[in-house]
């Protein structure tokens, strides 16, 4: 049954990938930001359905205007889960670009790739994020820099909080909670030495996978004493907020 389910779902996912690649190459250059965002959002919803993943949302996501969404990181699925709520340009490590299927989809979703091995990587990414904010876009950030099973948080990297701090853009923490057959689970997590193919086999061949996005209150614009919070303070506040929901 797992093999049959995997084949059926893969047969649904592959046409979606082809459609996405055609849109990015042929259609997107002629579309404005609104129609592209609509396509990204609805395509991501279709992808989740094709993969057999149920999505629920709680809290009040910022659906208009520039925002930095800060989330914990569990799986390759995460980017598409958030894009199903609002089209979002995620900051992701450069190696994802080369992943089969997932990398192509991430490029189509407008992902911002950062190569931390490059000397000016953080500065260049900061400039790219500023441009997104200037357009009123949502930007997504996984400040752990890697994935976990979703029950705890690794330390946050604070450097990419700086563009939002400088621009006065709202920073909204997002807790991502994965379930399997009704119970909190690391079933879908992509961690350790597991290959992408092995993880996709488990997720596409399994049943009962669900993810809940908990949108938490926007971080305060002022710290104690009335001064704007530093990026380290923003990082700490975001991490505490997400940890409280895991």
C-alpha cells in the first residue's frame, strides 16, 4: 500500500512541478505581483493536497504589507506550507537550490538563497530582503539555520533580523507543529543523515500527516526603556514566543 500510495501521489506531484516550471519560465515574466502571489499560494495548496498533507492555521497572520515571518524549521515541506497561507520569499541555504524537485520548486516560489560560505553573503541577502520589504512582500526566515524534529529549538542566528529592524517592518513569529495520525510527531521531519528521497518516500507513502501553523503576536517595536530592540533582543523574543507553542 505504501508503494501504491507513493506512486499515485508522485503522479499527482510531477504535473504540478511541470506546471510550476512552465509558469516561472513563460507566464511569470508577463504577470504582476498580485497574480504571481495568487498562483504561488494556490499552487502550494494543491501541492500539499497532492502530498496528502493537511494544513490548519491559527492566530492572525499578516496578510497585507511587508512582514518578516520567523519560523522553526522541520522539513522541506515548510516553505510550501507557509506559501499556502501567503506567497512568501523565504531565506534558505544555497544547497537547497540543487535538490531535485524541491530545489526547482523553491526557485519558483521566489526563495532567496544564501551561501554562508561567501564573505558578503549576509550583507547581500540583507539588500535582497530590503527590496522585498520595499515592494510590501512577506519574507520568511528560519533562524535556526537547519531542521529539527519540531519539538525544541536550536539557537537562533540574529543577523537577518536586521533588515526588518532597520526598515521598521513587523516581525511575526510562527510556530510550525507537525502531526501524524492525530499526535505530535517527527514523522515528516527531515533531519540528520537522511536523504531527501528517503524522506519523500516516507511522507508521500504515509497517511495522516498534518501541520498546524500558529501565528503569534507581532514583536513589540520598542524594548524596555522605549528604545528600539536590537536584533539580538528581537531574536530572543521570537525564539521565546515560538518555543512557548512547541
